[in-house]
């Protein structure tokens, strides 16, 4: 099997999970390559692969607009197998709605969507998880991926069912897609903090930032991925109406995983359930 992972990732979580998944497929004797969905990336040779895995973070209970754009241009491939791989900041079932549009688009292009894999990774907006939470999330990813890779090898898997309430909620917040270019245009760099290093220009997967007189200037193509705000070494990017939700700086995934009592209070029950379900899997395997 030759698998192509096409991954959109603003702040590295989905890329990290996709790369780990690809590594697992290789360990099982298959070929796997990771392609990052970016405006400046050359098109991969889709015909050279017999399996497509599309990875992306959940944005407001939906797939990011960059992924929708990518899928619109994807060449047809009659009968080829595909999977979806998602990361999200919380293990809410509302996030399952983020598979609806990509599934439909892949199907229209002739793909046979065999299943979806969802992993919780730390938030890149709203609030910062502790590094302990990030480490526990990663531990769960490490537990799940061997099983999920085996599912892919067997051609098995399942798609998430989404009821009418969750569909409606996701539909309403999809306003993020048309709103983000307008909101993103009002992003700016703090005059006090910005050192004019230009790192944000390279981080933006949409080519939406250019340097003007030593300061970043934001265009009209923002998809709200938060790569600029998260990755700025000086935490200088101000994200307009979302500024109080700004998260800056890489997480550490290899520290001590948070214990049950250290799980963040926000949605504690949900996280516990998610961690415990996967830890049961690990115990069963041992
Ligand atoms: C604009 C935006 C909207 C988001 N909406 C959700 C959401 O609806 N549900 C959720 O659980 N996480 C949400 N998140 C969090 C991301 O899905 C999560 O942190 C993801 O792992 C980031 O992946 P990345 O590093 O590959 O970009 C959102 C993040 C952004 C930037
Ligand atoms: S990465 Fe930060 S410090 Fe560097 S140019 Fe961009 S906003 Fe300024
Ligand atoms: S401007 Fe920032 S948030 Fe918008 S697409 Fe570029 S990196 Fe992502």
C-alpha cells in the first residue's frame, strides 16, 4: 500500500499526528508520505498513491476553509480508498460534524471514504492547555495510532454519525469561513513587541502576510489557523476580536502526563472519559 497524507495544520498538532500515523504505516511495511496543504506547496502526484488520508484540525465544528478549497481541486479517483484524520482541542461530539463536508466532497470525486480518526490535541486558541495535558493527549495518540493504522491496513473503519442538532449547530458557526478573511485583515503586530523578524510570513499557510516597512501586513486570505499568533517568537501578533483567546508558543509533549486530578477543569468529565477509554485499550493490549 502507498498512502498519501494530505494535511492542513496551522500550529503543528495535526501535522504531528499525521507524521506519527505515517511512521506507523511504514513500520507495518507500507509506503506513506506526508504532504502539507499550503498555498506555496506544489501539487502531489495523486496517481502515484492508492490511499488518501486527509488530515485537518476542527475549526468551529467544521473543516477549515483551506481544506474545503483543497478538496475542491482534488482530481477524481474512482474507487480509491480515503480516510479522514482530525485533531480538536476537546473531545466533544459536536466536532464530529467537521467530517460531513470533506466526506461529501471526497465521495463526489469518486473516493470511498472508509473511516475517520479523531484525536484530541491541545488548544491553539481560546486557552492554553498545560504541558501535562498536552503530554497526556500525546500519550493517548501514541496508544491509538497502532490500532488505527491496523484498521487502515485492513481497509476497515467507520465514519462518525452526526444527528440533526449537531449538523445545525455546525452549519450556523460555519460563518467562520466567510468571516475569517475580513477578521484576519484586522490582525496586526504590536508595535512594542514586534522585532520585524518576518517569521510569521513563512508560517502562514495561505501566504496572507507580507512585510511592509519592517512590519507584517495581513491580507484578505486568512483562514484563522493561528499559525502566526501561535508561532511568533515575541507573541506580538494581535488577532483582533479573538485576541483574548490568543495562545502563543509550542507545547511540550514529552513531559509528565497530567494525572486525573490535574485534568483541566474545563470539560473535565469529557477529557477524563476520552483518556480513560483509550487507556483501557492500552491495558487490554498489555
Ligand atoms: C479558528 C479555530 C477554531 C477552532 N474550533 C474548534 C472547535 O470547534 N472544537 C475544538 O475542539 N477545537 C477547536 N479548535 C482547536 C483546534 O482544533 C486544535 O487545537 C487543533 O489540534 C489544532 O491543530 P493544528 O495545530 O494542526 O492547527 C479551533 C482552533 C481554531 C484556530
Ligand atoms: S513573527 Fe512576530 S516578531 Fe516576527 S515579524 Fe511577525 S509579528 Fe513581528
Ligand atoms: S494570517 Fe495568521 S491566522 Fe490567518 S491564515 Fe495566515 S497564519 Fe493563519
